[in-house]
C-alpha cells in the first residue's frame, strides 16, 4: 500500500504501532503520524490515504467525529479503530459509521499484522479491478480517436465512461515517438498515456501542466493539438496532434503546435513517379543514383512541396518492391523491413534517411557478392562475445558492427539469422538476465543494479525488467526471499 496514517495522541503508543507496521511484512511506502483527529482530517482533505489506524479518545477531535467526517469524502481510507475495553461501546458506534476493523489495546502485533494484511489484500484487489476497467476504457478511447466510422452515440457513451479516469478540465493531445519504458506513470493526473498508430505515443495533457510535462520529453519531436474542453473533442485533438507530429518529422521543429503552424502549399505536383524511379534504380543496383534521387525528394518534403503521408506511402512501395526483387537472394521478408516502414518511430526525416541510406548501400555487399557464411558466423560469434563483455556500456548495433568490421545492414541480417532475434532484443535479454543474477546473489540497490547492467536511467530499467519478467525488480527479489 502507498500511505498509512496513525492517529493517536500518545506518542509512545503511536511510535509502537508504527514499529509494528514496519515489521508486519506488508510493504507501506509512507507512514503519517497525527496526534489528534483534526490534524488527521486536514491531511485527508489534501491527499489520499489508503489505511488509517485511529484511537477514539483524543483532544480537539475524537475518533468518532473523525470517522463521521471521513464518510462525507469521496475517497475514504480503510479504517481500524484502536481502543480499550472501557471504550467498546464507542468502537461499536464507529463500526456503524464506516470503521472496517477493531483492534483492542494493548495492541497485539499479530492482530495488527493480520488486519494490515487484510487491508492490503482489499487495496490490491480494488487496484486490479480498477486497472482492468481502466484498460477497457483506454481501449475504447483509442478506438474513438483513431478509427473511422465511429458514431456520435458511441463517442458519447465512451466519453461518459472515461470521465471517471480522465480528471482534466482543459486538455491538449500530444503525439510523439519514444520507447514506452521512458514514459513515467501518469503524473498525478497531469497527463494520461495511450498507444496510437504509426508508433505514436499519445498523451492527453492537462493544459495547465503542458509546459511542465513536455520538459520531460525534451529529446523528442512532438505534435500538439489546440486546447479543448470536452472529451467529445478528443478525436479531433488527436488528429491535429498526429498531423503536427508528422510536420515535426519533416520540418525538424521539436514542438509543432496546431494553433501556430500553417498547412503546406497544395500547388505542388504529386511525387509518385519520382519515387518509383528511385525504386527502379535500387532494383537495377544503381545505388548511388537512387540515394541521390531519394535525397532530392526529401528536400522537397522539407520544403513542403510534397506531403509527408505521400512520402511514407512511396517509401513503403520502394521497400516492398525491393524486397520482392531480392527476396530469393536475401531470404528476407516483411519483418526485416518493418523498422524502415515505420517512419514515425524515428524522430526526424534526416534521422530516418541515415538508416535508409545505410540499408540501400548494404545491398551492394548483400547482392553483388556471395556471403561467406563461415566468415560471417565467426564475426557474429566475436560480436556476441563483445556484447557479453560490454553489455554494461552504452552499446548499439553500429558500435558492435564496427567492432567486428561488418557492414551495418549485413551485420543486422546475419546477426538475426545466427541468433534468431534482433540485436536490440538480444542485448535486452542479456542485461535483464544479469540483473536477475544480481538481484538473487547480491544486496545491491536497484539503482546500482540498473547502472551495473547498462541502464543509465533507473525507471527505464525497471519498466524493461517488468515488461520481460512481469515483475518489478523489487517484487522479483521479494519473491525469491
């Protein structure tokens, strides 16, 4: 549980209860101490408390009055009354007014631990139920925002359900591309995260906190909608933000706000023929000419002569055409070009083009010469050894392919053929495997383990660990215990 409050005017008794809680085996993030009911009520009005242990007789406001006031609140803690034999009648009255459990003084450690465990189970069950319902609502929100042919009646029904989960008055929608592991859990209702199409992350941001939230994503190119006041407008806000993200991709402007950015000029000619010429040049093995022509088209996109959606469609044609021509030689399929088809997983068009040019140039080595499988496998073995020895450093595929002197595209292809997985997932599995050993065999702190296995940011490590194992690092270690 997150927060537990102890309301007791006797300091020694209060500290004794706190000590029992800490030794109960139930994980409590924060324990708040209050010496009277009035002080407790002031805190409860400002923050959520999961569990409260309260005495009955106290100065300023007794336990009975405190419990009655709590019943007026929307968010109520689970409450255990603590009293002596002579206060039993008061305890009964408190039970009628919303108290969940009764603990007799002097407080027995086992009894307190039993009550605490019961409360923790209730909280866990409620959170799981809430999370399941929230996921259903989020899926409905995604459906409403992204897909066509959604009726107005459906939108009304979805937004009615969503109001319990989206506590914002005015909001903007932000779209950008980054690993999900780098997105924090929702910041106290300041924003809400959903998955979009085309590798886009969707944030529904309370407009009051827009600048604060976006500071957390300074390294990413973001499209921002206008400000809206009704959840029924989420669909329009999403499409605005997605369009602005695409504009950021092509113009390389980090923050593109729908309220401040103009649409492209529509006078320019359509570029399909131009892009098909590029595909023909690649398939004719005229790679330098293909790259030069592709760069010319990109310059047109940057100058807003061509729409970014047009560029995306034509790149998919180029990629699929090339694969069909070379599939027997290369033995590759759709999965191998997924990275290049998903252009918005890259931050800018220049970043994307660097990978495309490496991919195109790699064909020269892949198709014009026979791949010496034995030599390639030796290099991959050396690469794997290098990864195993240096997983704790800032590794990427470019570093490793340079180390073994292999072309980037050839390395990517051969590595996947040899290991059965791509480089990113292979490195991730090694790092998490080593983290499991450290959690099992050492007393190192989580942040120390994160650094030791190559993760600069602890939150990134924790989210990656949970995505692979289904548990947080702390839960994994506790389960072993």
